[in-house]
């Protein structure tokens, strides 16, 4: 089977010789890292969307446009676009422009948001979370698949016989639905006939196998053609397992401790961390370790795309670039070599 290997960035601010980069330096770094990713054969480079200190990915379409002018072949997408607090018309215009600028390389993952800062920032009520996403998804997909468009709802002004420019390619750009665990989101992706991106950031990934089964059953019931399943995961690749584990722990431990206070996560003990490395959702290790874990996911979750979120706050620049290099030059070829010999379950 074939598999796409991608990188995700949330614009986490890194360090360089114990100096924390400023926001502007981090923005420019992302362009350089995307260029590096392309040079080592990575298939996709994606940017997230967050609105808090330590992240510079609040204007993903602008970042991706800058990357488009510095690259030639790598696909460019979003690790998540918070559709609930974006205007579908504006999104269409931004990503049709990006697709034109990049000569057909644009794509995106739509999500409801695991963090809620964008709701008060843009004047939305978190209580309308579900209604906002559902109506805006309906409009956004209508804009991609039809022209002109007539639409009315409760979340924005109606459209009457509207055609947008620049127009997207016929059928629109590849648009995935990001899912963090909600069966309803899985069914929604199937109802629209959209690919499924599993955001697995903790615990044993195998527990998402039931979501994948549900997705394929729902596609069939809705009369939709088969669609790919992808996985978004966190991790770091170094020359040895020991080096990777220690580097990631230094940045992961304070982050999870902070998130634990906000969301009620478990305390980040070293014992729990080691368990995440061994059987959990962290893809941290040598090229061989990470490649074998990705192959395992192709079998357990039937994925045909794997995206590694390689940046985390405070991680040294050298560790980020080494992860990109090893993912492209050693991990991806090893994964494809194994899968060519032992096809995953269909």
C-alpha cells in the first residue's frame, strides 16, 4: 500500500543555544523548515491555528502562501482550521488563492477546536460550538462543490446566486475532517464524503480502531466512495531512542503539566511518559523505532497518511531540523519498504 508522510507545525516557539526565538524569527523559521521538508522528500507540510502565547500559527493561510513561494512540490495544508470561528466565504477566498499560488498544492483539515481562545476573540459563544461547525461546514463544502451558490442559515448572512473568485479547481481542494474522539464527527465526515484525520495525542492509538470501523460503515451507508484515513501524532526523531526520549521530555513535561492544570490531564510523571513512548501515542525515538510504530498504525487504524507534529515549545532548533531530516531520509523510506513487502489490511 502507499502512504503519505507529512509534518505538522503549530508554530511553537523554539530555542537556539538557550535563547528563545521571537515570534517573527519563528514565522521565518517555518518557511525554512518547509523548504527543508521538501528537500528530504516529505509529502505534506501543514500549519495549525492557535491564539495563545508561544504559538505563531494564527494566520495559517498567510504562512502557507509564504511557503508556497519558497517551495515547488510539497503539498501545503492546515493541521487544523477552526471552522467554527472562521467565515466560510473568507476561507474559500484564502485557500483558492493559496491553491492558485502553489499550483494546486493546497489542502486543509477542518476541526471544531480543542482549544477555545478563538471563540471570545472573534465574538462567538462557545455554547454554539456544534451549530457553528455544522452550518459552516455545509456552506464551505457547497462553495467548493457548486457555483454559483445560494445558501441561508443562522451563522452568517445569506448568499444568493454567488460566485467567488479566484475559483477553486473543480470539486475543490482536498478537505479532511479532524476528529479527536467524537463518533458524531466521524459520521459527519462520512456524510460529506470527506477523508478522516485522527488527532491522537495521548493513550493507546488502537482505541481509535472502532472509529475507523464506524467511518467505513458510515461511508457505505451514505453511499459515498472510500476515503483515506490519516493520523496526526506528536513526536521527535533522533539518532537513538535515548537521545530522542530525553530531548522530548524536556519540552513535553512542562507543556503537559500546564495543559493538565487547564484541562484536567494526568500529571506528567516519567513513568507515564515512558509508557506513552512504549505503547502510547508519542512517536519519539530512533528512525527504526518510529518507522515500526507508523507501520503498526497502518495495520491497526488502516491509515494511508501519517502526519508528525515535530515542534513543541522550547525544543532546540537542532532537534527540530534533525527530526525533519530523519523523517524524510530514513523513516519514510523504511515505512514504504516494509509496507511494500507486507501490505496492510484493506
